[in-house]
C-alpha cells in the first residue's frame, strides 16, 4: 500500500479511499485528521466535471496506486458510488460503504488491528448507530 | 403531461437527478432511455440501487421509448425523462415530440470543448443542438433547480462561461 504522512509526521499506510460530491472527501478527511491525526489513512477523491467513465477510471487508478480495498462514498445515488459498484463488480476482497459519515471514519482509522475490509464493515455499523436526534420530542434518540 | 423534466445527463441516475431535482419536483419515476442500459440487467440493477424506494425506474431502449412515451406522459405521477447523450434525446424529439431539453451534465471527453462547468460539446453535438433549437425545441442548461437556466445561445456563444 502507499504511504501517507500523519499530522505528527509519522509514515502512515493508506487503508481506504473516500470519494464524493464537491469537497466532501477532503473535508471529511481533514476533520478526521484534526480529531485523530490519522487522516493519512484515507485518500480523498474529488470528481468535479468528470463523466461517469472518468470517475470510474480515477477511483480505479487510486485503488491500484495505493493497493487499498475499501471505498467510502457519500451518497447511495452518487456518481462515485455508481463508479465504485462497477469497480467492485465481482470482487470479493474489497468493500464499498455508501453514506459514510464522520463517526464511521473515526471508528475506521482506530481499527488498525483489523483488516481494512473488516474494519470498514465494523465502522459502518458504528457510523449508523452514531446518528442521534435530539429536540422537541424530548430526550435523545438514535436514528 | 407529467414528465416534468427532459434531461440529458451522461451520469444518468445520480445525486443531482434523484435528490436535487427529484425531491423539489416530487418525482416518483424516472424513465431512463438508453439502448445499452436497456440491454443489460446488471446495469439496470446498478441504477435501480441508486434510486430511493419511493421512486420507480423504467428502462427503455429508444425504439420502445418512442412507442411508449404517450403512456408515461399520461401517468398521474411526476416523472423525469433521462438520456445519457444528445443523439438519444434528438431521436425522442424527432419521433416522440419532446419540446424542451435540460442539459444537465455532458462532461469532458476527447474532442469536446468546455462550454459550462458541466457542459462540454464537440462540433457535431453543437450542430445537433442548434438544429433542435431551430425546430423550436427550448434548450437550456441547468444542473440543479436552484441554478439559473442558461439558454442555448448563451452557452454556444460563450457568454455564459
């Protein structure tokens, strides 16, 4: 896998791609780095102005370069998600998590003892459970 | 007529279509016209997964769409007609009476020139759009509902860049 550099300067192995609309990926990875210093585990991918074929090509190239087997995307219907589904078609050693949020990625970057694909599945559950609703109905509810 | 948008978008079903347009227009079905997708169950499943459960997606090749468009126009629900390229929409204009076109996303490809952030066209595509406009088709570019619709003349003249 490729090496990135953490906020503290240590070499960090890239473990996943984060892709989405606008600056979603870089923003989310930046937030992970601010909170944990582990943002270098994540490769942000933005796709402004690209057609579907070029989005697929870009994400595929990042996967090949880095050797990662995990893709996080922002939206179930998004172009990056569509591209990732095409890339992962028939692949049983890689995983796509669509609808990623910050709690998902925070859990993922701390799960270094797990294989990235397993860590991704685990983090998806944590991210789902981390959505809460608080307000007029009283109390705090998990969405 | 309940087709509320006739859109050319090479990404086909994606966030702008499903969420950006779909929610404010209360869209309940997408009519995706593409010969390649209509011939592939795997492609259809891929795009169906991108739509929310309350939104139906129908896949037709161009010939079938020409025959069946009246039925979808008579549907009481709001729908989006979606093609991935200008040539497909052109056939629907010529043979099924489409009178308005939304250019939603025609992205960079070799031989194309950038006209807007999300519209790139080659000479043949520009000619095709001019010919459609000359037939009276109203053509504007607008990626999302909150954006200003940009008339074809402004796109091709470079005023809109």
